[in-house]
C-alpha cells in the first residue's frame, strides 16, 4: 500500500493529461465544448458639446463625467470625430495611450429625412430648408457620407450613403419636391441603408413614426456614429384639443436610440408653436439632438445645426453589468462651460 501511495501522484497526473487530450479531441468535433472567450462590454455614447451655439473642441477625457443609472461609470476611451476623420484622444493620466477605440469609429454619416407636405403652412418652410441644405452639402468633408429619405404617403429612399455632391444636390433640389416616385436604389457597398431597408416595408409605412422606426432598424445594422436631420412639421395626430400618439412612436424612439442615431428636428411649420411639435421635441431630446423652429431666423437654426455637426466625441464607457434592459445615461462636463448633447438612455 505504501509504494502504491507513492505512485498515486504520478498516476493522477497521467489521468489528468489524458482527460485534457480527450477534451481537446472532442472539441475538434464539437467546438462548443471549448471555454468561451471572455469579452468586456462597452457602451458607446456620442456627445456633442456647444457653448454659446459654437462647437467646443479639444476636450479631454477628464472634462467628461458619465453616469449610468445614477452611478459613476468608467470612461475607457474618447475619440473626436469630424469632417477630417476620427482622432483618438489620450486618456487621463495616460498621455501616451492614444490607441484606437475598441469599437469601430468611422467618419460622419448623415441622413436627411424630409416629411413632405404641401399644406400652405408647411411648404414655404420646407423649401427654405431645402435651400439651406444645399450649403450643408457643399460644406461636406472628404470622408462624409449622406443618405436622403422622405415621407409623404410612405417612406421613400432617394439616395443611399454617398459622397457624390452632384447626386445629393440633384436629389435635394429636384427629386424630393418634384418627383412622386423614388427610383429603386440598389444597395451599395458598406455602409448602405438600402441593404437593410425593406422595399415592401417602406411602401407599407403609412405614418412618419413607422418610417422613423424602419430607418432606425436599418441604421442599427450600420456601424459608426449616425446623425438624422429631420425636416418636418410634427408627429402624432390631432384628436380634438389633444394629440394622439401613433402606436409606432415609442418603437421609433427605441430603434433610433439602439442604433445610436442622433436626431435634430427642424420644424418647417409657419407658426410660433403648434400641438404636433411635442413629438419632434421628444425624439430629438431622447437621442441627444435638439429641436428648432425655422419659421423665423431659419438661418440661425441651420447655423446652430451646422455647429452641432462640426464634430462630436465618441465616449466609450465600461459596461456596469447588472440586469439587462433600459439604462439611464447622463453625460456632463467637469469644470468646463458648455452644454452636452447626448442620448438619455441605452438598451442592452
């Protein structure tokens, strides 16, 4: 027995090696038997900072404070994205660490979404903003890509993401207003909204809320920071003195938030205020954009938008763990002046 006891450690070691070999051989037939790789989740947040209506550049990681569900969150990386491209910002206390962020960051992706209505109180405002949009197209950077969609009786895609200014100007100056039917847009190379936007679903979209939901769902499949400029007159429907919210409104907001789309709502209505503006305001605030009336001083509203589009910071935050679902987000500045525009929540 004593000699057997001395031999037992060697025997046990041999059995263990044999078990490992058998496990590896089994894994060749069934890879699911191998342990899963451990990955650290990140929450990506687009943050625009304006001070006196002007974009604030040159912020450092220590200038931001992020809270998730009220608790401080760890900032993992900061990237500045502008017409010149994406540039990582050194982390606080680690000046030499300027590696790329862990998630994909591309240049600016801009979507124009027109709510077309030829009512006299809306036509003038829409035409004014179409003219202003021309200036925005002419000021695009070399890496910027733009797509154009509209809604009247259903959702129409006029142009997939492109940097071709002549195509964009033709669509904005002629097609959106004067053409009833949009040509079929073949899915282009990545990124492509056409590839993820169902043609039949677009034709059946009978409300701007459904159209926004479909756009959000399509953009969820497109990597990168995305901005949607919503030129419209309102969401919901008047029912007596109140506004009836469409059934797809909450779905649209969630789809846009999950896709990381920032919405800027420019109201084309010729009025100081109106009932249908509430939906435009809410969808912009929830996604990290802003709402602006354009019936007077349309140029100021567009200038404010252009400053917001000058560039933005992509903040990558360590996932706090815990229950899945909706989580509140709060991004603020520390010791710096300015207003931060960022989405109010994320879903996991």
